[in-house]
C-alpha cells in the first residue's frame, strides 16, 4: 500500500498539463479508461421490462395493485388483469422493478423481468 500512496502523492504534485499527459499515456497503455467506466455504468443502469404473468386467487386485489402502480383508472386496470400475461412497465430500473414485484407477490401475483 505504501507504493500506491507514494505514486498518489507524486500524481498530486503534477500540474494540469502533466496530469493530462499522464492520463493520455495511461489510455494508450490500457485502453480508454473513460469508456470502461461508462460501459460499467450503462450496464448497471440498463432498463428492463416488468411483465405481470399471473394474478393468483385474488383478482380484486390484483386490479387495485395494477391501478395504483400504473396510476390508471379501474377499467383499464381490470382489462390488464383479465388479459395476463401483460407488460406493465417498460424501461424501468431494476431496483424499482424488484420493489414492485415484492408488492405483487404479497397478494399472490407473479411478475417477470425481461
């Protein structure tokens, strides 16, 4: 770790021009480091599709849940529930989709991620 600390101290002492030259050389040697970081972020933030595949035994609770999550009127929610499997949401974050799946599973519904 002392080696890394020593190198870091050396880097901190560089002026902006020297730092830019160092970054350019690192990019030449190891590939564009910014592209690698952006690729990781894009992969993590990839949006997914949430599909309701089964409503379970309680149709009324399923209709209410669809209505609340999608913020639609009761008749539209009923139409979705009557015609499962149905895509509920597209291009949502995985974390949000998992929260919604938990809510649906509490009332006996099954959802899938695509």
